[in-house]
C-alpha cells in the first residue's frame, strides 16, 4: 500500500515529535542499528511474513513493503536473514 512506501524516517520524526538526531540516538541505543537500517529491517520482516503467508510474488511484496526495486529487496533480504527470499517462495 502507499502508506508503507511513503513511510520515512522524516515522517517517523514528525510522528514522534523528535529531531532526527534524537531519534537516531534512541533507535541506536535500543537496537544497535541506525534509524534507516531499523526501518529497512521492519520492512524486511513484513516482507518475510508476506512471503510465508501469501501467494504474492517477490516483486509484489517488495513494492508492498516499500522497496522501489525488487532486486534491492532481494539483496537486502539476503543480508538481513542470510538466505534469499526465493528460498521461502519456492517451497
């Protein structure tokens, strides 16, 4: 959906009434990740769930969770989980 794609670090800062620096420091302290990597991880977790529980293609899921490029989604997914999304989809 469009809401996933339009979600950004800037929007998160607005929603939480925090500066980027404040948000970065909080997220880094809690997760050990930068804010953008943390948001990417959330998108990838959602993508993994959709891969397991829907019949949608990898490309459809990539766009749905906010990636503009399915190959970047696949590359990021592999970095995050240690295996490509196709291993879930082909089962």
